[in-house]
């Protein structure tokens, strides 16, 4: 494939070939036998150059910038050799990512730094050239050789290129022949003035931080840290973004407590044996040679919040508002720091899967950087997030923060560099026999449509659908991956994108679990503050009532002078009657003023009425409970008595019936020898009426009713 000298592919090829001799050829896996254990997709510069010569990279414009030919063969999607130029960028970056993935666990710091430098240089040059080529409409390419000088090249070739003026000749500064050039000595760097404050009062926060930093003069920049120190630095910088640490004025963990609050210096020293703050921990990390591993650094970070919990525990039990707020916030920050550290420093975790240890969860003062604690932390966060209902907005309104996190998760799979890996999973283009193997098909567009229609209730539902996309692909293509090349590509893409999805899910889980738990703590603190404010107001009113009682109550108009308590009597205007609704714009004439004594008296009266009503309600509730209990008890007694009486009547009737029928074989309970009850007739009277030789029943009215004579009593009255 012939490339014009100013074409972006030609420039990109030069950049790739000049990256470094270390990345020019494929890695020899016979020499580095464990290379494929750390690197999934090997890549090198020679492979990229071969792809360019084979014409695998084609530059295109517009939103739909992928040029491909989709052919349906044996129910599989096959792709022709037309790939977007951005795949070139992805494959070159993959060279340096593979280098970092293999050398970071090995501790080869020089190779890691070389890969980072080459990746940074490539991104800078590639971005500048592509932007310039797009800006010119694909006809010209601007090469910035030096500041102020530019060269314009044309794709059409030198025959049609307009003549361009030659760049102006550079002015060479000549030094005198007889006078040798003498280099000026460099001025020594001025040492920063030390901060000396002679005061016994509290330090301002910025002064306290500066005073701590001056004790660590050789602090290194973050980019020059070792491989494990870089991971600790990323964890620390992510922790500093927490709202309670970065922008909160209520909670301060960046400086020692005695410097900010010298009045509690002795009490703090009595409770805290090993004080620590975030600024000191960061300076010790940047100083170098103090921490021997990431576990020591994480222990110092945990000690910052654990000390706050220990110091404020007694105040929390007593109900002090400041101590309660610090106690709750430090408990949550301990928990969040454990989650974040186990994720950020995951390449350096100790594998303890074979050993049995206690499960660590919740806010604990110290934790081990191990794989078992990492899995426990993930389970703890998923229990918080996956069942959390999504706060959904109305149609047309802005997304809530929960919906924003869901949208980030969905769009993390649509990154431009991953477009070729998502080609099988974007649209519902399934083969004919797909539904024979997959009962629940899923694709990205369907999941995104459900999200837009607000059909997801919890975070677990959207995560389950996204995981289903790649699990279906692994299940369907796993049986043919060793036979068909398209199935193998789909299987490999599903593995890669599944790993990327899990990483995005973990980032989302940390963010959501932190915010959900943080909002709970903030609500508890707010409720406590409102309760304290209400108690203070009640105490103030109670004191005013007590003072009023001591003065002897309010003074009526016309009282002697000398008493400061007065009552202002104001006559209210007549209220309009005859209206069955409130007139909103009616202004009453006159004033509605009340004196302080009258307001206090009204509040006192209302409070006493409320107390009396509460007592009456409690008594009525108690009486009602007793009455209901008594009625239930009587009902149970009545049911028991009715049951016994029914059994007794049934027994008597059965005995009489047996006597009449002349069945001596029946026992006292009315059962025959065969063990059956003789209950053929309904009652004793009915059995008599059934007999044919019965005597006639006569009815007569008895008139021998004797009237009771009333006894007359003699009453004697005495004067």
C-alpha cells in the first residue's frame, strides 16, 4: 500500500517505529515464560507496521467512522479487512499497556517509566497530527517543526502543489573569535524561609499544613514514585476527593489536632498515643525510605480516622453535637478508606485464599491488604448497592445522581477505542439458531432503551442485564471458538469487555455505596442537630416560665411602676362573618401586636393543655386496652363453657335414645358394641312422636294461679 508522505498513516507509522527499540519485536515467550500470564493480547511495533502495509487501517470521517463489510456466513458475522484508523491508536497504546501490566508486578521501574513516557509522547504527536489533518478537510497536513515556523504539504503530490516560500534563514549569533565564550555560573537556589510563629493560640489550617511540609524538604513528585508508591499515591489522591475531606469545613483531618485546637492538647495526648494526620502521611510517602510497603501507608491513613473515633467516643455517648458529628463521619471514612484501598492497591494484595481468616466488614481501625478482605469488601458494597432503589426523575427533567451513575456505566462500554470489540453486542442481530441456545437474549441497545424508559427499579437489575450480554456471548460462541474464527473473535471480545464491565461496575459500586452511606450519616447528624435545637428552645421557654412564676405572674394594667413586666392590650378588629371560605387578600384593620409576657403566657397555656391532653390520652388508651383484654378473656371463657355444655347435652341425648330403643349393648357414652354412636333421631321428643302406640297429647290451661298478697308495712315517722 503506497502512502503519501503527508498522509496521517505515514506519520503515525513513523511515530510507532521510533517509539523505542524495546517494543520493536514481539516478546520472546520462551525466554519470558510467564509473559502470557500477565498479557492477554500481545502487541509490538512490527505487527502494527505489517497491519499498515496490509491496508488494515482506513481513515474515515463523520460519526459513523467505521468502514466495514458485514457478511452473513453460517449465521456468524464476519468482518472484511477494513478497520478504522482509531484501531491503530488502540493497538499502539496496547504495546505500552502490556509493558506496564508485565513489569509493575515484577518491580521493573525503569521499564514502567519508559512505557509511560513513550505512551505520552505517542498520544501527543498522534493527536496533533490527526487534528491538523481533520481541520484541513483531508487535503493538507500541518507539521509544526518549531515555534513560529510551519510547513504546508499537499496530498495531491508535488506536481499540483502551489509553490511555497522557503523559510527565512536563521540568524546565527556569532561570538568574537578572540574572546572565548565563558559560561555564567548558575545562581544558587534560595532556600524557602522557615515558618516560625510564636503564639500559643490555634494555627490557621494552611499555616499548619505548611509547617508540616517544611519538615520534609525532599518530597518527590508523584510521577517519580516507585511502582507500589505510585499505587498508594493514587489511592491517597482519590481519598482526598471525598467531600468530607476536600471541601468540608466541619471535618478537618489534614493537620494535627493540637495545632488546630491547643485547648484540648492535654486531653488529646492522654487518649491518643500515636497521632497522625493526612498531610504527614502524604509527606512521609513522598519523602521516600520511611514506608517499606503499602501496608504501612494504609495503616497510617486508617490511624487518622481511628484516632478521631477513639477521641470522640466519650463525647458521642454524652450527646455532644461536635463529638457526635466527628464520630459518625470518622466511622464512615474508615469504611470508605478500606473499600478504596483494597481496590486501588489491588495489584499488591497478599494472596491468603488458602488460609482461613476472620471476615472483616464495617468500620474497623486496621485491615490487611489481602485478597480475602478484597472479596469481603466487594460483597459488602454490593449488598448496599445492588438492592438500592434508583431515585428516578420525571420525564423531561434532569437525571438524578443515581441515574447519572447508571448512564456512566452504560456509556463505559461505548468508548471509542472499544468500538470494534462491541460490534457483536450493540444491536439485536442474532443468528438463526441463537434462540436455541440462549433463552434470554440481551444487547446494549435494549438495555439502554430500558434505562431511558425508566424500567429499572434497582441498580442490580441494570448490572444483571449488562452481564447477561457477555455471558450469553460466552455460552453461544464457546462451543465453536476452536473451529470458527468469527466465534473465536466474538468469544475473545466478550472476555475483554466483560472484564472492562466488571471494572466499571466496581467503580460505580464504590461511588454509590459511599454516597448512600454518607447521606445516611448526614441525615442522622441533621436530625440530632434539630433535636438539640428543639431542646434548647424548650429549655429557654421553661426558664422564662420559671422567671414569670418567681415574679408572681403577669401584672395587670394600672400596676405600680417599678416592675418591668408590662402588658400591651390591643383591640382586635371584628372578623367578617357569613363567609364559608377564606378571603386571601383581606387586610384587617388595626394592629396585631403582643407583648413578650402575653406570648409567653400563651405558650405556657398551650403547653399545659398539651400535657393534660397527653395524660388523658394515655389513661384512655390504658382503659381501652384493659377493656379489650377483659372482653377477649370473657369470650374465651364463653366459648369453652358452650363447648362443654354442648358435649354434655349430646351425651345425655344419646343415653336417653339408647334406653328408649332398648339397646343394652350400648355403653354410657352412647356407643354400640360396634363402636358407633346411635344418633338416628334428632332428639328425645322426636323419638316419642315417631311411635305408633303413643297416647294422645292433651293441652289444658291451669286456672289455679294464686295471686300474691301484698304485704302492707307500717311506717312510723318521728319528729
